[in-house]
C-alpha cells in the first residue's frame, strides 16, 4: 500500500512539475496578463470615415464615421439610423490586436433592462495603396443584438488626414 502511495505521489509531482513548466513557457511567449486594457490607444485618435469604394464596405455604412478621442472613448455615427452612439473607454476592451466596443441601449423606463446591444469589433492596420504610400484603416464589424438575434455589417474606415 505504501509503495502504491509513493508511486502515485511521485507521478503527481512529475505531472505538476511538467504543467508548471508549460505555464512558464507560455508566459514567456505571451507575456504575463497583469491587467485588462480598456479604451482605444491614442495612436488612433481622429475621425475615421467609411470607405465608400464599391465592394469594400456594406452599403448600410454609407455616410457613417467613428471619432476616437484622446481619453480612449469614441463616438460612432451610424447614418442609416441617424444616431450617434457614445462608447466610454470603460466599454471598449482590447483583445490581442482588436478592440471590442459595447453600447447597451436600455429601456427608458428601466435602465437595468437592455433592449439592444450595439457592438463594434475593430482591427486597425496599415493598407498599401499600391503607389508607395500607406493608409491607416480600421476593419469594422458592427452588430446589433436584440431578442437573442443579431445582424452584422462589415466595412472599412479610413482616417481623415489632418
């Protein structure tokens, strides 16, 4: 009995050591996760207008724009519904190289009841214009979730050059 207990203990210690080593190597590759990053990096401050080139952005985005502010918050003007959604930096989460912004539209009679969720998933990148120049763009997926159903539209926004 003692021998079995000793063997099981040694196996447990060996597995524990291997798993600790795996976590240590994973942390070396990805770096430690010590905080949650909210708000959009100030590198992207400015006004971004939808790229209205055919087949680049969904038709529903025509006339829409995103304004990113110094404090990491942003406003999204959606022309189709003629509404501006204000996203405080606390509702914008950085996930790897993307940002996910969530705006909860609540019932005017009950602020705890969410009627719709307006979600922007954004990935910033540099686009080669083919003539030796590059443009900063953001790929956007905009979804509206209501009653457990949702619609998604996609588009590309380009920063206005100052």
